[in-house]
């Protein structure tokens, strides 16, 4: 029971703060990172999220179809995965340098499709470059690039979509 005898107000009478107040609070809670810091974080994250899946894809392909990888050993497969990861991490760092962090745009369907296409193309090109320099044939390179592109980009997209649908059903129930 309150001292004034009044009932507390319901939480439905919320008033949103003006944009300049929200931006000020956001700057205090999450300060903007420097350009080199953003590039370093993007490169590190890209390397971590590419190296292990690439190694798994190349190793699994060697176990299932050794002719696709010329029966490569674990060390050779790890070298390929590391080189692909370094190339893609370099691309992520350059992309972070080119992207403005002060005004992020809300994603549209077209921008998501365009980004996915660009990332698939860059993954395929980096994989093709590394594997061509190691002497694999065009068919082998194409097979491995498609598998790696699918694992790195399409599988997470499908999983995110399924999780989004499941969360939507959970809210509707």
C-alpha cells in the first residue's frame, strides 16, 4: 500500500525520449570504435568463423570423396582452410574500412540478397584462388567452393530463417 493512497500507473503510458537524448545515451553505453579497431575486429571475427568450417568442409570432402581433394592430408587441408580464412578476413577488414558506422541503414530484402551474393562470390573467388595455386583441377575447385559457400552462407541463412519462424510461432501461441 502506498503512502499517498493512489494506485501505481500502468506501464502503458510510456514516453519515448527524443532522438538526441537516445543518441547521447547510446554514445555513453556503446562508444563508437575507431576505424582500425573495427577493421581488426572484423578480420578476427571473419577468420574465426571461416577457418574452422573450411577445415571441416575440406576434411569431410577428403574422407567422403578423396578424389575431389587429391587425397589431401590433414596438414594440407588445414593450410587451405587457413589461407582461405586469411583472404576472407582481409576482405572483411577492407569492408569494415569502407562501411560507415555512424548511420547504419535498416536491411531490406534487396540489400540482404545483394550482400549474400557478394559474400558467396568472394568466398568462391578466394577458395578458387587458394585451391588453384595448390594445383587442383577446375572441377575439384568448383565442388569445394560450392560446398564451402553453402556451409558458410546458405546453411546459416536457412537456420536463421527457421529460427525466425519458430520464434514467430512461439509468440503467436
